[in-house]
C-alpha cells in the first residue's frame, strides 16, 4: 500500500504537469488562415488553410484605361496628340488561365496584344500581328502601381525586323 501511495504521489503531479502543458500548447496552436496560392498577390506562406481571400495578380490590370501614347521622339513634346484615347484590358485564357491578359485598342495601331502578368509587372512576348495590310512584330514590358497607373514600354517592327515602326514607344495609362 505504501509503495502504491509513493507511486501515485509521483504519477499524479507528473500527469498534472503533462495536462497543463498540453492545455497551454493546444490553446496556443491557432491555425493560420489566409491565401495559400503562391501566385497570388497576397500569398501568406504561414497560412495552413485557404480562406478564399486570394487576389489574382491579373485582376488589378483588368479594366478601362485612359491612355497617353508617346512615340519617341516623334510625338514628344511638340507633336503630342492630346485627343483622349482609351484602352481596355481583359482576361485572356490562351496560356496560363490566371496569368494572361489582352490589351484591346493597343498602341498607335489600335490592335489586340497579349501579355503575361507577374505580380505588378507585365511582359509582352514577341508576337506577329496584322494592322491593316501590314504584319507587325510587337514586344515589350510594363508595370502597374498601387494606384492603377500603368506604364508600358514597347517596340514594333515590320515582320522580319526592318523597318522599325515604333521604337521606345511608351503608353501611360490611368485606370478609370
């Protein structure tokens, strides 16, 4: 009986310590929720469970923009056309569903150009497009800031590389 009491005197405090420790650990283990999509703008690497809050990088580009198109050096500063122009950026699902956009009414030729999105940046991969009777090659890159101001630097040439149609062309665009 004495040995049983001695054993219980050691086991009961040990069980209490273990129970208290487990209670502290379990109460401190709150599961982190957030965006678990690595390609989303608000990806949370600590999130264990997705809460549906992911913001697709492409979504911030979508919309209607008022644009100022500059073809260095031809249109700046004395030959700038101040006629309001607009460009639409829409979803484009040709490649990666969540990464593609297309510009409608792009540049001086008002054509449709496709681009890839990576966070706040776009890349216009080289692509051959028809503008009237001409076949042109387009490529470039751009950036959007947190206020929706988009800047795109691009070039276009006749297919085959010469002559250059638009070298160091810039589009400044504000989202409406």
